[in-house]
C-alpha cells in the first residue's frame, strides 16, 4: 500500500493549487528542521521530506494524474498497467479498479483520459528548492532565522531537481476537527511559583502506509507564575488523525485548586485571621507562611475593629504580564469575644476602660 500524499498535506482530493500551497506552508512552518530543537530534528527532517514529496507530486499535473490512477509505487517505478486504448486513441473506456493514491480504490466506469506514460520518469524535486520557491525571500533568511538557505543538499533531503507546474480544481481545503479541552488542576503554590507539568496523551495517527496506530506522547506544560483560572494552553493538531480531517487542537484549561489558607481575588491574595479581644485592643504580630515558604511577620499595632482589613503591599500573586510586580495580601480580621465574663472581670474592665472614649 503506497503513501497517501493527500493525507500527508491534510487536503482532500479536489485540492486546488492554492489549497496545496497553503497546506504545504502551514506544515513546513511546523516541521522545517531549522524550526525544531535538536532533539526533534530526525523526526522533523523525515516529516519535512514527506511534506515536500507530497507537494511535489500533487502540484505537478502529470505526476498527480499518474498517482491518482495508479498509486505511489507505480509513479516511482514507472511500471503501469497496460492501457486498453490503441496508440492513436487518447481516451479509453474502462471498468478496472485502480489503487488511487495511498491504496484507495475507485471504479472508473466513465471515459477517463489516460496519462501519457511512455516517456515518463519520476524526477522528484529538492525539498529546499520547494521551500525557497514558496517562501521566497523568507526562506533566504527572513523567516528561518537566516538559515533557510543553508540547505540539505549534502544531507537527508538530497534529491534531483525537476520543476513541475500547478493544477487546480474545486472544493480544496479540509475542515478541522473541533478542539478538545481538558481541565488542568493547579495548586495556588504552582500558580505562584510556576511549575512544569507533564501530561501523557494517547492518540491515533495515520501512517503513510494507510494504517492507523496508537501513539503515546508526553506533553510538557510550563506553568508561568501568575497564571489565572481559565488560562488556556494549546497544543496544535495533537488530536486523533482521520483521513480528510485536520486533527483537533488539544487545549488544557487552568483550574485553581482550593487552598487551606489563601483565596485568590485577581492578583490579590486574601486570608482570614481571627484574633482575641485582648489582641485586638493591645496588639499582636501575625506569623504567616507564604506560598513560596517564607515566614511573613505582620505587626498589628492599632486597635482592631471587627471586620477590619490589613493590606500588605506586594505580597499577593505575581502579575504574569508585568514580571517583578505582585498584587497585595489582604488580611481580613475577625475579633473573637469571650463567651462569658465573671463579675470581677466586668468590674475590672469598667475600671480600666471607663475613662476611654
């Protein structure tokens, strides 16, 4: 079973020249080796080579016609089924089922124009040349960090040159599957300090051979200090692959876990503290442990009224869009009154507080 070039570019079989260019550019921007880290370079080079080969075949009318009729193996080998037409007949009537593209069969009961295969030799184009042709000046230094002209002529992508032309038809671009959202629970400590989470996903991928296989991947998510509930992290096209459909984006949505001491309000942190009536009148030093593990000492020197709020600047959540700045810590104070007093205690309070206005 041959390679399915349409699926590689994520286009349908009616893709126009413009559709093919858009599909190639989108995938080339993802899989060009210069745009991938060294750890992913072998995979990127292999994907980029397949993308370039698919565009080369489908953008050339003769290659595409032969591929559609006889498949990838016949295209490359030059071995074609015998034609039922005479040497002087340019059209033939046939009901033979040929493998179309990547092993997909169709029955042709219509009068189908036969490609001229007598002198055809498969002559693939160089992957670098295709990239430079479609990206123009960008490939020569603009969009690839000045490395687009480095080339692969002495490496993995070396092929013969041979320029094809374009083809156009109707109803080209494929639809993209709806995005898949997943909740990503994060503790307040993780959202304060930042964290790295690794998420394992399992998805179906469509191999060039035409078979499906299950692939497990680890997606790494860098939680930035100050991110809020509802922040979305998107991994483009990491959903299941299906023929004729662009895979869905996988989206993780931040959800804050409840915290035992603090509650978040925008960029501020709120905590409730209870003090005694004596502490409210005479003072107290609060000792709080912050989200990054520091001991924060907050002296209460004024007389505290029930429902009072003490604001500690710059001890709230980090502000993700303004590194170095934080919100405030707001301490809401509740005064605990004694449940009962003896006659002697009441008398003493009258003596001490009687002159206080």
